[in-house]
C-alpha cells in the first residue's frame, strides 16, 4: 500500500517492479547485449582509428570476466531481466572460447610432436637455467626468440645433449631431436626497419613421420598509446610471413614464435587464415608476472595443434608454451601445391 499526500491510501500496482529496479535490470541487460555484440561479430569492429579492432581482439577472452561480474550484479540486484539477458553473452562466449577450457590428453598420440616455444628475452639473467627448464619439458622441437650472442653459446651447450640439431638466424633459433635437412633465413623485415633485422627462419626437420617445414618467427612489437594500438610493422611482417608459408612446398608446416598478437587479432589474419591454431588451452604467456594474453604461438598446416599450455616461469618476461601437434596422415612428407 502507498499513502497519498492528503492522507488517503491507494493500492500499489500489483506485479510491477519498482522503477529503480526496472532501470537497473535494463542497464544490466544492455551491458549483456553489448558484450555479446563485441565477442560475437568482433570482426565488424572498425580498425580505424587506432586499430581499435585489433586492440579489442587482443583481450577478447577476458570478456568472460565481464559476463561473470554482470552475473554477480544481477544476482545482488535480483534483476530477472539482467539474468535472462546474460544468457546471450554466455552462449556467444562459450561458442567462441568454451572449447579451450576442455582438458587436453596426457597420452602421447600417433604421429605426434611436442613443440616448445619461448621468447627467452635478451635480458635473461639465467640462460642456463632457462635452457634446463626447456629440456625438462620433453619437447621434440624447441623454438627460441631473442637469442643474443652472449647467451647463444649457453643455449647451444645446455640444449645440445638432448637436441643435437639446431639452426640460428639472427635472434631466432630452433633445436631439434631429429635431423635438419634444409635451413634458410626468412625475410619478414618491414620496409621501415634497418638492414640486419633478422627474425625469421625456415628449417626442414626429418621426423619419424616425414618431413616438416618448421618456421620460427619473432614479429615486431606493438605498443598501446594515446592513439590506440601501434601495430603497422607487426601487421606488415605478418603478411610477409604469411606469403612465405603460402608458398611452402613441404606439406606439413609448424610455425612457432613470438607473434606479438593473439590468434583472434585480425593483424595475424595472414597466418590464422591458412594455419590451424590450438584447440585446447588458453596458455596466456605475456607478461610473465601477470599473463594477460597468449602472444607466443604454435600454428600448423596439415596438422592439428591439439593442446597448448604454459610452462613454469624462467628468467624471461614471457612464459614458455608447449603444444602437442599431430600430423595428418600422409601429410608429414611430400610437397604441397599451394
């Protein structure tokens, strides 16, 4: 009942929520629809100015945290409208990222390679300890970036016993348990960068399942500033690397590297459009102290990247990642017609 100003009494409207509660419910519902609109059709977000689309895509999985917070708010406010509206972003997020939450198998499968990828940092105070940690991961291939001259001899010494075959070009290298039959530099240097900037290599590894073209790359860094995301050199380098992979004649390809972008970032489209990415695991790798995004990637062609995970921290500002890569039948050898 509600008492009127003149002393009379009138009945409150039955079945009608207070105005404040209704407004709170609509706000929660609006935010829920907004989150779904970002996660689902994120490619529709314009990339200019400031490459805002790429910036949003870099942290897209964290939209799940926003959904969880909205759920708590809707519960506290007892907003039925908000709770119902949250079903939309939950469905969209699960469709986009739910598969990554499924556990990976510990069993070793047929035609499987374990790949370890790590930006070891050019300021790493303990390269020997880092190398020992990578050996302990038990990979078949180990890809490293930011391998500088003072530390190179340490990595060669510590990794050499378990990985007798290795190639280094510029500041990137690959160590392998299996013979390397071909190797060369891959030019991914943006036009504005000086000569001598070498961050890409290709090696053909003769595995028990056939030849595999292994690429190791370290794409240019990106920066977030007042004008948005500065990623033009990274994007240019990704296009060059994508062209190299597209022209690769060996059927099976594994790309490992610090790509300075997530697999949802459209800037890596030249790679993700033609290579498979991890089906399981988030493996946020950077920064090591508070990992927010996986910019250390393992991708493959004629192969499945079944599960990717982070390894314990080393002396680097990145966490190492390890992935299980299963080569497709009859695709581990032979030439590929792009």
